[in-house]
C-alpha cells in the first residue's frame, strides 16, 4: 500500500504537467510547453496532412498540445496544385499557415504566333508589331487599337503601357509619345538638335513623358507636346528621381543638384543610372547592378545585365536574375535574395498583388511563393521565356519557339 501511495505522488504531478501542455525534452534534458498549429486554407474543402496522417477537422484548423518540433504539412484539393511545407512548432507558441490560397491546376493555352519584332506591353494588354513600316497596336485579344507610321525606333516604358518613337537623322530629330490604349494620332515633337540623345522615362507618372538632355539642358516632354526645362547639367551621366530632382555624376561622386546637394560616393565606370528613390539608388555597370543605400551609405552589387531586370509597378520593385540567383530590389531600399538554384534563371516576373514570382529555367516555368518559399511547376519544355504577367485575371504569358502561350494564376 505504501508503494502505491508513493507512486501516486510521483505520477500525479507528471500527469498534471502533461495535461497542462508540458513535455520533457529528453535530448536536451529540459521541460517544454507544447505549442499550437493553426492552418487557414482556401478552398475550405482542402485536405490537410500533418506527418502521414489526415487531419479530419474542418478548416480553419487549430491543433493544441503539439510537442515542439518540425512537422511536414501537405495540403491537397482536387483541381489544385499540392502545397507542402515543414512547420516548426516552438514551446508555448503558435505556428501559422495563414491565408493560404492553393493555386489551381491549368494547362497552357495557345495565345498567338508572334514575329521576332512583336513587342508585348508591361501589363500584357497590348502588342505592337512592325508590319510593312507601320507599327500596328492591338489589344491582347487581337482587336486593333491604332496604326502609326514607322519613322524611327520604338521604345516601350518598363513602368506602364506607353511608348515612344524617337527619330534621328542628319537633318532632323523628333519624338512621338503615346499611350498604347489610345486611338489618336501622336503629336510629333520636333527637336532642335540632331543625332543621339540621352533620355529616360518619367517613372512618377502613368502618362507618356520622358526626360531628355540636349546641349546640357534637361527637358521634360510629354505626349501633349509640352516641353519644360528642368535643369542644366555638365555630365552625360544624370537622372531625374521620383520627386523631380536632378542628380549628376562626376567621376566617383553622384550629387543631387536640384535641392539638397546630397552626395553619394559611387564606383567609377557607370553606364547609366537606372532608378533613384528616397531610400536607394540603382546604377548600371557592365554586367553589374549596384545598389547604393541613401540611408546608411552601404553598397550592394549583383551581377545583372539590362535584359535581366524587370520593374513591377504593383510591388514597386525591380526583379534581377543573375545566373542562378533571383533578387528583388524595392523602391523602399530592401534587397532580398528570393531564389538560388543549381541551374540558370532565364526570365522572371512578379505576379501582381500576390506573393508569387514566376521564373523560367532552361526546361521549366516555376511559380515561387515568396512568403512560404514554395515552388510549383507551371509548364515544362525547352526554350521557355516569360514575356509578362497579365492582370485581371492574373496569367503568365510566355514564349516557346516563336509561339505565345498563357497559364492562369488563380
């Protein structure tokens, strides 16, 4: 009887501790409190597996008294791509999978056959094709928007669905700025200088507008034909930032000459200035992109050619793929390595208003969930190249051997 009484007083506290959510960690010799797993998924008929077992509770899930550790989680639903992740439960904490929306399975759909000089707008809503010395602008559905006589070189903005035709010759130079959704003839703006011009798009507006330097004067020109002198410069390396301030580089110094006269030390040999915001400066070098932080003066460098970067308006960020790495540089100055592979990344685009990035490798299109770090295979094959990601609804438009295809992302 005495033995049973002693045993009772030994076991009872252990039972109380166990029911209160405490577990003994034999490996580390400590007592830990259990944690909680919380999972919220769309669609609500999805099946959730933790370990090898199906959890039969209805969504959203809240599982208590879970011993600390790592648990493989798999979420499946008919007609959707499978989600897998390792969920780490810590002592007395809740491990979440929040607002997970499974991606629907879709086959690729043929979009159109395109010539080598067909240009797709950043939104994917318009195409521009050079046919018999005429730029033919169409909606992505194929409906004709407008035709413009080719008199020069066509440039499309990386920020919005606007374009410019720049004509230069020994006798005269002119520029036409126009929105791709407009059926009106663009105004031809005659320039008082011949030859090549240094220019860049006005990022701060969705209307067609550029900054152009001629004879040391920086002009802002828009599609109405309005021209305004912004500043004068004595260097060919200049940029107008999002606030309309002019920056000029001389040797190893970049100076904001319009207002604060802020100075940034830069590496010599720059090709041009890509972008300037309140927090950071992007400058292109041969096969390099350097990011100068205006807040703390630090510098980062990634390998990226001009063709290897794309701007996403909804995220206000640049994507740059550098061989086997994929980087994101936001307008607020954050620089994040999104992906590192053993193979090369050949193109990449953000899916607007989501956590997804679509990118291509030599044999595959992958959808990367940047929040959970998950990857879904969207399409396989050789010579795949993402052209853009269209919005409303979201769908990837990609090219394979001269033909364009689409895959919805929903």
